[in-house]
């Protein structure tokens, strides 16, 4: 079974890389002066600002072209293999279908971007606005889902369900992006806020207003949730829906900074053996321990209303500190984090200038992160049997010689490790506090 999983990943990998190349091509060109004219993305200078406009244009062109080169090379290889094995013929046919969908989706993405630029400063119909959102953003997101379904040889019924899911996610993602462009925190998003309004872009906010856009987004996310219930027994759709809703709730990217990264679940390998996949929050825990994230935003439980959430922007004040003791041959790993945070959104009936309110939010943040960090660490040590964060580098110093360390058999002992999480944090209010 494990070998089959690895083979499945190898089948999909060239197409996943090709999509990411197209994605980056679209971002580089989207930031250009002639389109969105953005200076920053994820807290870093955009390509044309860091280098120059010509380099940015050519870099985007090259990424797009190389995406097709990667796919064409894979198709050539599959064609050779199909001549010797019947199963490979079916795989080749699926890849040809994928290539057709890939080409059409890229074309639709560019078409959506074109219509978006043409309608700047003009009145737009509901149909044309939906066309922009369904193509500029939705086409590529739908492609990602449909490519996976086709390569996995999904049934027509499953592919149809996943397509509906992807279309809703694509629209919800773009509406959320429109909202964040209006009221987001520039430090959290890593890009300027208000550019859409300044350039008179046609967005859901400009068409329907901020509050109505939030209501439309809520309706879409609710309909996505209903897909999970309708797909009873279809675990693939359910897990995808859960992760997608988490991403929408937290915005386009929930981490940023000089070493920022989008919050995407990581696949875990032990050498060439696929072990499993980390969820989005697991990935965040990994990057927090590894000091690969400077700041992130997260939705935490509202300590005053269990039906509500509070959006908090969190930053690390200093690198994570790790201490390891050994008790009865069992590693006791203590992880200390020093954080500061801002409450970005919440309920207006809460007084965020009140010290007791902020203390309660701070305790909720610490409880939430402590639980998530422990879940992640026990999952990777017990279930994956993997020291993903390299704690062995710390434990090595407790032994006088390399031989003593090797005799201790860290790999085996780590599977029974106990974890203590100590978080020193402080939550302050933000001027962006408003209705959730």
C-alpha cells in the first residue's frame, strides 16, 4: 500500500510543480505596474521592485513556458511506458485529459485578469463580476482539484462533487481577498491594504459593500460545510472541505515576514517513504518551532462566547527555546515560546481596551497554542515516529561521546517522549477591532 502511495505521488508531482510555476507566473505579472502595481507580497518586495520590470516580465514568461515543458517531458515518458504496460496506457490517457484542462484553465485565468483590468473604474454587471472571480482566481483552484481527481482515476460522480467544491472555494477565496483588501492588517497580509479601492478595481466590496460581501462569503462557506454532510462517507471531500474552510477563515495567508510562507499542509517523508501529511495548523506548529515564521494570524476561541472566534495576529519575540531532560530513560522535552499578539477582530460588545478582557484573550491564546503544539508533537513522535523538528541536535549534547548517544537509541526513545509547552505571551488591542 505504501509503495502505491509513493507511485501516486510520483504520477502527480510534475503536474503539481507545473501548477505552482503557473501560480508564481500569475503573481509576478499580477504585481506589475500595468496590472495591480503592487510593491510588496508576503512582506517582501515584488519581483519588479527587487529587480526591474523587464526581469519580472521575463521571469513570469519563463515560469509559464517551463510549466508546459515539465508536462510535455512527463507525457513523452508516459508514452514510452504505455507501449510496454497496459496500465500505463490508462495513466497516459488521464494525463492527456489533465493537460487539456491545464491549458484551458491557464487561458481562463488570463482572460479573467484581462476583464478585471478592463473594468477598472467602470460600472460592472453581476455576471461580469462573477466571470472575473470564477476565472481570475477560481479557474486555477478548480484545476488543482480536478487534476488530482483525474490523475487518481476518480469516478465521474466524485469528480463532479469535487468540482462543485472547488468552484465554491475559488469564489469564497476571492471574496475574502476583496474583504481583506478593504479592512485587513498590512503587517499580517504582507502587502498593502486599499490598493483595490485606489485603482478602482471591480470587487465584491465595490459592488455590494463590505457588510453584504461578508454575508455572501458566510453563505458560501455554509454551503461548503453542507457538502461535507452530503458526502457522508467520502473522506476525501470532507478533509478537503475542512482545510479549505480553515484557510478561508484565516485569509489568503496566515503567516508572513521575511521568511513567511503560506500555510499549506506539508507531506512527511522518512527518506523516500511517505509517512503522512501535516494539517495546516500542524504545519504552523512545525514552522513556529523551527523559527521559520516571524508572524501569523490564527482564530482562537472567544473566552466570553464559545460560539465565536477571535482573530489574533501573533509574532515571536525570540527564538523558541528547547530543553531536554531524561527521566527513567524517557525524554522530557520542554519547549518555551515568547510571543506577542494583537486582537484583530472580535465582537463589539467586548471592551478590548480593558486589561481583564485582554488577559482573558491571552489565556485563550496560550491554551489554544499549547494544545495544538502538543497535538502536533505527539502526532509526529507517536504516529509518524519521526523527530521532525530535529530535537536530536539538543539531546546529543547530554552525552560525552557519539557512541553513548548512539547506544541511547534516540529514534526509539523519542517515540515515548513527553512534552511540556511553556508560552509567555501578551495580547494587546488593535485599531482594527470590529464585528466578526
